C-alpha cells in the first residue's frame, strides 16, 4: 500500500488546483463556453448571445464599459423608425434620421431597411438618443457627417460612416424649436464637442476629409469600442489644442477596436487629457499608433501591435513637444508586440484609469486580442437569432 503524500506535496497540489480554477474562471469571461475559440469580449458577452435582441434592443444600453459606461442614449424613450434616407437640414421630414435625432425627448432610433444616407449638412444630435443600426446595413456617407455638441447621453451603434465631407455654412436644425447658423463642419466622421456620456460601438469608419473621431473642447466620459477603422490618415484626436486647458478633463476608453489597413497616425493622439487604450488590434501604421502632446496621460493595456516592415516606424508611440516629455505618464502593460513593434514608456506613478466599480472591466492579455476584436465593426444581426 502506498504511503500518503507528504503535507508539503498536498499543499502544493491544492495551490495548483486553486490557480487553475482561477485561470479558468478568468478566461471564461472572454470565451464562449460551448466553443474552443475566443468569440466575445465583455461588451459583446452582455448582449450578443441573446436571440431576442430585436425585441429587447434597449438592453444594449447596459453593456458599455469604461468611461462611457453611464451613457444611456434613448433607453427610456420611444422607438423611432427611420424609413426615409433623404435629408433636409432646415426642415427635416418625419421618417428621416435627422428628424429623429433632433427631438428633445429620448428616442431609440432604428431603421426599417438598409440605406445610404447622404447628409446635406452636418447631423446635429440632441441628448438622450441612440442610433441603432442592427438588422440593417446603414451607411452615412458622401456628405457632411455627425456632430455631437453641447449634449449628453448619446449611443451610436452598428452603422458605417465613411467618405465624409466638410459641411456648408448655413442653417441647421438642432432641436424641434431651434435652427442654428453653422459655419461648416470640418469633415470628421464624428465630432464630439463639449459633450459627455457618449458611447460609439460596432461602427466602421474610413476615408473622411478630416478626422474619423474627434473628442474636443472638454468632452469626457466617452467609450469608443468594437469599431473597425481603415484607410485614413488622422484617425482620432482627443483634445483640440495644446493650450485648450478645458481638455484636461477629457477621459476616453478605447477598447476592443481594430485599426485595420491603410491607417497612418492618431490611434489616438491625446492632448492634455487621459486615454485608457485597452485590448485593441493594430494592423500596422505608416507613422505611429499612439501619440500626444501637452502632457497627456496614456495607459496602453493588453493591446496587439503589429509594426510595419518599414524599419523607421517600429515605435508605437510619438510625442510632439519642444519642451521634453520624460515626466509624461505613458505606460504599457501586457501589450503584445509583433514584427519589432515597441512602446517607449515615460513618467512615474500610476496610470490606472480609476474607474468606478461599475465602469471597470477585465482587460485580457494582448495575445488574446485578435480573437476579441475579430467581429469589430457593424454586425450582421438577424431577428430571432443571436448576433
């Protein structure tokens, strides 16, 4: 009869079992239990596996993470159906997208069919609105695009915004009772100006005249997640100007996005504020991936960086300054670097985002990112089936 194992061996076995249990529990946060592959990140696992998404669309509003977690959009409002792809910036017609987004009451905006909307001037979105493209192929393209200005609680999900052009000087309706004279938008896909509690999820962006997403003039509490970016120069700018001190309060979570082919720089570029850049996939860049100026704080956590073959642009980071940057808090943790990519850290002290308990989410190791971002961009959702 074999003698029982010694006490130290028993203790070691218990520790090993405990460690394996903990690892399995953590991994299950990102894995579908019925498959052998990574399919869902924490945002998607909140809603995508449910076949009743079309009859319970507002459940999406509970699924954001990070700084934009509290964005509720039109969760507590009626459903508004877009049936007409036409646009009139001065006298919006019922059934058009513009008519819905300017209303003063909360609305959850959906689409009766697939459509390409070519706006005649920038689309001014009012507070407490959700644009939900699930179940249709919705494009905003070939004209001025989206402005989120002086508002809060906006969710934009599941649309494609591309080939945006500058807006024209002229009147634009921005509420049921107000038309404002606009000087002309810059040609961004989405411009977030002095706004808060905004969540942009599962959209695609490409080929715009200026930036793809700008977060400027003190905008804060923003999450940009699960989007697909491609074929553009200046991708995302957080902070209007080095001397615009109100931008110190900018806080943006950039998570689970895929930065695809044809991108040059600003993924993102940050001025003065704070960016938590977590679990994103970078498929090369032509100048740099993450940059900034004016002493921003950047925490790069669990990203997947594939450097281009050009030996002169292997560095992920770029600082634009004449006065030195050694004390700027830029940190990398659990990032995965491919093809010679490298991150230059700086500064001292914590760069943790300081999320509240409800905003917080588990960030995976960078090696898991290709699977976590495999469905970035608009999803093909069919009624009565999981997305």
